[in-house]
């Protein structure tokens, strides 16, 4: 995947995020609904692109963008062979929140999420 180019963030089909509650992901407000996730990888910083689901294919179309979120990037000592995504809940009291994490190869990127 070339750096600086939107990537579908999945293998054969777009990766989707479906939520029944309003969320805040990396500071971006998302009403309950279905979304498609793209990323823009770079050597240093990555961005998460969140799009309203509209039957997307592999081709990125910015007209569906809802938000772009900066991702924190870390290097891994052991590679992750398959793209893996987690929604990790926090155990802290209060409203539901946590971390969205994506890992592939020797890179893991993440951002915070919470229920609005």
C-alpha cells in the first residue's frame, strides 16, 4: 500500500463499523448507524477516514467522508500477519469508552472512542 493514499482497510470488502448508539471516535461525533473505514498510512502518522456506508467498493470516494481522525502509531516487535481490529473497552467507571486499535505487520495505530 503506497503511503499517503486512502486504503480500504480490509482485504476483499470494505471494513464496516456499525453502532446502535451515538459515538465519539477520535474527537469526531458519529450518530448511530453503519460506517465504512478507510485509512491513510504514512511512515509516521496515520489517519482514519470514517464514511457513511453507501455501498462502497475498493475505490475511495471522498464525497462519503464523515470524519478524518488522527491515529497514534506505535511499532510492534512481533509482526501481526493479518489485519486485526479491536474495540477495547475501558474498565474505568462512567460512560462506556475505550480504544479503537488496528494492527498489521509491525505497526499498530489507535484512537479513543466513547459513547456520546
